[in-house]
């Protein structure tokens, strides 16, 4: 059974060697469905991205999370502690290969799906460098 929730998301991306950060913070309405061993959360990012039809689905398990974004910008990212992943990131400007490593994954959701998920991950852009990202998702 789906339930309506609010979701608060904060993303911090270190954008250069000097440690300058780009911070994105927003709150959205979402739907949440509880399964035996995970939660599925769906929300619309259209207002935040200013691109109509931008949607995100989170599948949150005890030790990992899958994040699927659809719309003009689409990707499928999986986060599991100390694991490396590879994914295609599609934008209106082309498709890019994205290599990233989950440095930290913490799931502090209670049995009703309320609480926080915290992820730190490093994205490797090959010869052009890397970025360090922190993602905090709070289900209210």
C-alpha cells in the first residue's frame, strides 16, 4: 500500500581541488511503499531541476540503495558500502560513462520507513578529475 510522505534531500558536491562546494537542498512530496525487505519511494524533481517530467525512484534496502532518475537527465545509480559501480548518465547533451565508488552508506530508516539515509560517494570523470558527493535523504 502506498503512503504519502515528504522527503527532504540535501546534496553536497565538492566541485574543485580547493574544496568549494555546490549545495542543493529541497523538500518534495513523495509516495512510499513498504515491502518485506525494502522501501520504494517515488518523487517528482521537476520543480527542483526546472525540467518537466523529471522523476526519481529510490529502492532502499538495509545495506544498499538503488536510485533511478528518468526524464531529460536519466541515470541508474546503486550505492553499497565500499563498492564500485559503473553507469550511463544520459543528458540532452549526450550520454556519459559514470564510474563511482560508495565510500559511506548508512540506512537509519525505522520499520515504518521514517528516518534518514546518508551516502558519500566519489565520481571519477577519467582524465578530467573527480568529485566527492554527500547525499542525505530524510523521510518525514
